[in-house]
C-alpha cells in the first residue's frame, strides 16, 4: 500500500471543544460575525454527535481531555468581560482570559499529516505551521502521538514544516492522486478586502515531500475566498464499488483550478453552490462506508452520496461550527490505516464513551460576551 493509499484510516484524532466556547479569530466568512451568546454545552453535544457518527460508520476516535479546561467546568454560565477576563456569571472571580484560551483547537483537521512508512519504521507526523494565535495547539498533537506511538510500539518522528501550512484541511486524496490546496494573497481575496494568510504552495509541497508523496501524484490548486481550506471545497470519496472520486465544488478554486483538477482526476461528483457555501457540504467526512455530513445539506447532495454506495449521516453543528464556519471534517484528523492500536486504548472514544458523555453535565450551558470585547478588538 502506498502512502496515499494509507491516508484514510478508520480511526481519527479529535479534540474536545473548550468549555469557554467563543469564536474570536474572525478568520473566515462565518466567524467574521461577532456573536454575543454561545452555548458551550450544546457545542459539546454536537461534538459528541460527530464521535457517535464515527462509531456508527464503523470507525473510532481518539483524544485526550486537557487540564487547561478545568477552571471553566462546573459553572452554569460564564461571562467574558470587555477586557477579555472570563468570570462565572454574577461573580468577580477571574477564571482566565479569553485570549489565552485555544478556542480554535476543535478544528482537528488543521493537525499533522501522520504516516507509518511501509514495513513499519517510525510513526511520522509532519506538523502544520499555523498563525501565531493557534501555534499553542501543537503540543496536544505531539503528546497524543507519543501515546499512540508507544501503544503501537513504534518510535515517533516529528517534522516541523518551515512554511505556512494549515494541516490536513488542505489535503484531499483520491486513489493514487492528491489535491493540495493553498492560497495566494491577491488571488484568494481578489474580490474582497485582504484576508488572513492561509496555506502556501511551499507549505503543502513540503508536507507532501516529507510524507513521501511522489511529485507525479500531486495536483496543486489555488483557493478563492470564502473557501479558506480545501476541505470547504471537496473531499476524496471511496465508493462502495469502483474507483475513488473527488466530491467537489468547482467554484471554490481560483482561475482555471477546477478545470485542472477535473482534467487530472477524471470523474468528479459535483457539489452545487448552495450546498458548498451555505451548508459546507465539502466538509463532509467519510469513515469506512459512511459519510458524516453537515446537517443543512440538501437531499440532492445526500442522493449523490447514496449513488456512490455510501451511507450519509447528518450531523447538527449549529453551535460548534455554525458560528465559526466548518463541518464534520473540520473536527477530525485521519490516522493512517496502517497504524495498529490496541482495542482497549484509553484514548479511544469506544472505551471512554460513558465518561465522555457524562462530562457534558460539567460544561457551562451559556457563555455571554460583553460587546465591548469585540469593539476593543476592532479598534486594535
């Protein structure tokens, strides 16, 4: 099996959303809207629905909870003051500061490219190179991968990408080909105001080099706003019968990118604009013979998946991603099919499901934000 043939394993890394859920970055067209009320518990429930969907499809999820969350547990409601301090509702006790909280960490698709070379060798991870406000997320993956490597009795090799690369969200494998997406300032945001820097061509090329992908297997494509990652445009599907296929929205690529992708890959299953832009259909995630899809996709999109012999599972994501932009794929990161992990691994959701679900009672039901917090950021 080649490195590309190994990418889509049935075990996926996830990362729990923070109990102080808040979309503070404003880095894509959904999160540019400043919301003043959030429901961390509902976000957690929606995250659980992704994990349950993974199990229903025949896969599993692995994750760790984080000690940084502990101060925000066991409060009915939280408030973010104008200066960014987080306090229990009606209290002056400062639990932390929102700028120190990794609110974007649930986007596990921005994690590393993980491989196990032919014949075993080392568990290898090419780390993403994120913007400053998300670089603190990297230690989670390093620590979790250390545990997984130990469980699999493999050494761990970690490779740092020196170029801007936002992880596996810009990698879509279709059989023995891979579509690598990136953004070029001035092209990506040509019809709007300048936007946050995204993956670069050098970054996706480095990740492919370090993961052992032959140059001839690669298809490079530029993104166009509002499609900030390739996984908002398309995903590689493995039909029940027949060759792999790209499920793709042509309008998400700049210039003649869609024509190039179609020419290189051949058959494309089209996503229409409403499904792609409004419902994030390209952010669906196949696990074994099932596909987790955002709750708002059309019946026509579901029918196109069933025609591939795949079973779609709708996932409600209003709170978890509806205010930030994303879908099931954003919350998950494939581990390679060649990585063999013990069935009783404590990090497996199938092992910890009862305690993981019980944790929801400790998550705040409401988080309210003082409007001055966003106004202060806008002035800055």
